[in-house]
C-alpha cells in the first residue's frame, strides 16, 4: 500500500471517528458532513490505489469514482447512498435553509447515515 493510500485511509478513519463523536453529542449537522468526508477520503484512497496517481481535487464522490473508473463497481444501493451524501458536504458548510436541514438530520436518520457510511467504508477498504 502506497503512502498516499495510507494517508487517505487514515483520514477516512479519523473522519468516521469524528462522525461518531458528533452523533454522540447530538451535533447532527456534522454527522452528515463527516460521513461525507469519510467516504470522500476512502474513495480517494481507492482512486490512488487503482490509478497510482493523485486523486482529483473534488468533493464530488461520484465524480472521483467515475474519474477513477470504478463507479460501476458500486451496486445501486451504494450509488443511491453516495447521492444522499453528496449534498451534505455543501449544505453543512453553507446551509441555505438551516432549519430544513436541521429538521431532516434527525437522530434516526443520522444513525442510518452513520451505519451505511461504516458499511461502505468497510466495503471499499476490503478492495485495498
């Protein structure tokens, strides 16, 4: 495993731990954001692994996976989850409708997002 892959892998693990901490303290806006970051970084690890190159400077999960030519390795449920995570990166940073966003990120929804994030991260790690 290259240093670049390890770098992204370690950051992905760190971000998942941060998402768990945000969930424990009921900071639900940041659960979604950190789950996006977790998946972004594990996708960048996989990109670096597959391409032996620096991943694109992008926060778009699907864009990075498509550039890495592995988007089609995801099943439909994983693609749907990636689509659900995509807006949480931007909305958490620049919430245009803060109240709507806070209402949508309930404890239950955040638990589901966290669980799916762990599952997808584990699935991608198994490919490294």
